[in-house]
């Protein structure tokens, strides 16, 4: 076939394709018949665009449930005994978790570790060490989704189940008695789902905001100042550089031991 004839063929095909698309998308418009290809197209027609791969359209995400104005009922916020409890969130972390565990072992105290599913998947050996050394586990969601509690109940459930499955892949018979909502952004729905899965919802009473990277001295001062009998103290062994938290560990533990004693959550 001669080049000119080939071009005419290709452009004619392009027009057919394009008018077919337009017709399908607006069947209600009574459009005039297409002019012949030779009249409609300039002599140097551009090639028709490659057809885009058709993916099934994603269903729109349901809107997030609003956060309640105050914390929902059913949260564990104190130990229920005079002693205080230590909790460490966002791990396990290969740098900080072993060091925190060393501090706890030396001080002969146990803590509760609120672990994130994706971290558990990466560091199952650390979950095994946490359990082996007598600490408790708490589900802290699959990927630390701050909005998880506001999502559809089925989505909340799937996230919590997935995280517990990953924990039990690391430690087959692990007990996970607690769930802690990332950011403390609780809803009644997430508390209910956690309960249905056998977990109590663990909040806290003392937050020294170690995640905002204050100095170790500030962390210790904040804990000491606000800890009351039965306090649940929130600290972090993951989610970033935890050097200050680690440096504060010995002082925080000593102060809590002296003022209240430290006990495991029950
Ligand atoms: Zn967290």
C-alpha cells in the first residue's frame, strides 16, 4: 500500500473510533452526521491516543464518622490498683525496643507494648522477646491509622483482626488483651469491635508527649508531676527517634516505683 493511502486509512479509523466514543457517552443528543474523513481531518493527522487500560471504577470512600466530643464509655484509663503501669506505643522498633526492654529488665518491671501490625510483620523476633520477658501486648492497629475508629465497622474489624493475626504469627499463643486507638481518637464503634474481639480499650492517664521530642528531663518531670495512684503512663518505643524517651526511662521508672509502685495492667 502506498504511504498516502495508508495514512488515509489510519485517520479514517481514528475518526470512527472517536465518534463512536462520543456517541456512546451522549446518546440523548441528536448530533449531525459526521462529515467524511477527508473533509474533517487535516492532511497530517495525529495518531489516535493509545486506549487507556480500563480499570473497574473504585467505589467512593464512605465519609468518616465524626469524632465524639468526649471519650466514649468503656475505656481502661487507670490500673484499678494503687500502682502505676507503663505502656509503650508504635513499636516494635529494631533500634529502640531492645533498649527499652533492657531498661525494664534491669529495673525488674513489666510494661504493655502497643504494637503496630506492619512493624510486627517486619520484626516478629521483637514481639517474641516482649512476650518472653513477661510483658503484655496491645493491638495498636495495622498501620497506625489515626482515623480507623471513624471508618465503617467492617473496616475496623478487618484491621484489628489482621493485626492480631500478625501478632500470632510471631507468637502463636499470644494473648492480646488490649486495643489502643492511634492518637487516642476513639469512637464507641471501635471500642465495641475491640470488645467483640476480646480486647479491652486501653487509654491512658499520663501523656508526657514524648512523641513531640521534649528532652528526657522534661519527659521525666511531666510523668512525675501528673502521675496519680493507678496511672497509665503513655510512652513510645517506636515511630521515630526515641532517644529522649530511652534516656528518660530510668528516671521515670525510679520515680514511679518510689511514688506509686509499678504493676502490670490486669
Ligand atoms: Zn501510636
